[in-house]
């Protein structure tokens, strides 16, 4: 969402610049508009990076539980197969 907001902000900034003038617009105004548009990216990264860290941590725990469950199921299947014979 942060990147989307930045792109939309950039489109608005460059779209609002007057065309056909000799100077091409105010560079300070353009730089300020770009810095404001980049806030979207910064806030998006503030949310995305911790989310990714927590996701990786919890995904690792789920994978660990899944491996334990698979090994236990295999052990149970061998035990039941042994009892059947």
C-alpha cells in the first residue's frame, strides 16, 4: 500500500506541474511534493518489516510443529503395522 500511495502521489505531483511554460514549474515545490509522497513508502516499510519478521518467526514454529507431527504419525504407523503382523 505504501508503494501504491507513493506512485499515486508522484502521478499527482508531475500531473499538476504546468506544461508549456518556459521555466517548467517550481523545483522547490516539486521536491517538497516528492518528499511528501515518499512518506507513504516509509510508513509502508514501517509496517511491512516487523510483519515479515513476525511471520518468519511464527512460520518457523509452525514448520517445527508440523515436522514433529509427521514424525509422530510415522512412528504410530510403524507401531500399528507391527501390531498387525
